[in-house]
C-alpha cells in the first residue's frame, strides 16, 4: 500500500526545515495578527488542534518567500481556512471509516513509518523533519492511521460506484491524439573523460587556492588534449567502440563501447542535446564539454516519433478517468457527511 501523505510531506520538510528553524518554537503562533487557539475546530465532538495548521501555514509562507512572493493577511487567512476545511473533510472520512469498522493493523502502520524513515539520510534527520512540524512518532502514527482508514473507506464506499465506459475512454484518446505520440529518440554512444574543476570556495589560504587553481587548469588541459587526440583518431577511421572501451571514464558505458542507449533530447543536458541534434546517423561530434567532463558523441540512429495506439494507452486513460471520477464522488460523499455532522469552527 502506497501512502501519499507522509513521504511527500516529510521529504518536503526535509528540504525546508533548515530554513525555518530560526523561528522560535516558543513564539505564540499568529494568524492575521491574532493568536491561533489550541483547538481550531470540533467535529462531532472530536477536537482538531492547531498543530497541523500552524505548520502548514509556516511551510506555505517559507515556500512563497523562497519563490520571492509576499503573503498578505487576506491570502494567509484564505489559505488557513482552505487547509482547515480539508482537515475537516479528512476527519469526517476517518470517523465514517471507523464507524464502518475499518481497522488498520499496527504492523501496517509501522511498515509505513519505516518506509518513510528510509528515505532520509539518517534517523537524526528524520526526527528533525518531524520536529520541524511539531510531530512526534505518536502523532505521525495517528496521521498514517487516518489516511489508511480514509483510503480503505474510499475503496469500500466510493470506488465501486464509479464507472467509466469504453466509449468515454476512446473519446478521450481521439480528442487528445496529438498528445499520444512518442518523443524522437536518439541512439547515442559517447567517450567521456572527466574534467577537473577544483572546488575553491572552501580553500581559505590564498596560496593553497592558487595552487589548486593551477592544478585544476593543468588536469583540465590534459583531459582536453586527450580528447582532441581521440577525435583525430576517429576522423582517421578508428573504431569508436574500441576507443570508448580503452579511454572512456564513464564506468556505466565503458564496457559497452560507450553505448548510452536511446535518449530523449528534451530530457538531457542542453549542451549535450545541442551537440547530438546537429548530427546525422553515423556522424561523430567535436569535443563537447558538459558539467560531467569532455565528451565525443556518435549518433548511431534516430527513432522517429510515432503515434501511440489506443491499445497501448487504453489502460492509462481509463485509470486517469477513474481517478477523476473517484475524486468527484468523494467530494459528493464528503458533502453528504457534512450535512449530518456537527461542525464548529473556532478559528
């Protein structure tokens, strides 16, 4: 079972918590200049505390700031209310799931926690990411339980009522046929020699820095000279594969004669893409420098774009439409739950 919330949220916090820890943990949280109460909503007698909302707003503001965007009091309040309403919906689904007798085994939850923790460099970083959002293992456990209960409820109560006709799937394919085309692929081989660019920013002593600069230039020049010599041999008819096996420093492709496989130029380095795009099958590029080093490329073949058949994408289209319909039914389901629920918002 894949748990969407915990992994993505915690890993996001892993990248953000270091810039947010400067805020005092003891500082009273404010929203629109006013203190946020400890309990921000009561749903059928169950409290929703402010912990999650404070952290969601904090992360949102940090993200906006890093994007160079300011946050007005109005925007902050709107975001907070939107986040709170989402939490209310989740609580209603959880309560309904429990009422329907859905139970999650402790072992299942523990496995999810271990999976999340494994995505972090170490336990300390994992716990720091938790602490940043005022989460403990117990709180994380409860969050995971709630999401798993919700997912099970959706599978039991909502998904079975969703139906997408074969005609609808085919209509989507026909209307979006231009989107269902493969990219032009390039079969490429390369010879690569690492270039050496010293990391000088950490060298405080000026004499040491100058020595490092000189060494870096010498090694880089030697790499370029070697590649120029290889290029001359290739132009005289030397076998590309053999030279790659003998000279390339790319361990992943060296034994394969430099074969990089098939490449989508839209998904690779711009300088690499430019060098390959100018070639015809059988052509060899000049020496090209990228962030990885010096390269010489050989274009083996070009695989033209082609129309993907309906049969190939039928399942993908069906799954996408089912997901949309499930989400629509879920909103309707939650709307009905709200009608009979006792909801008190204290924010």
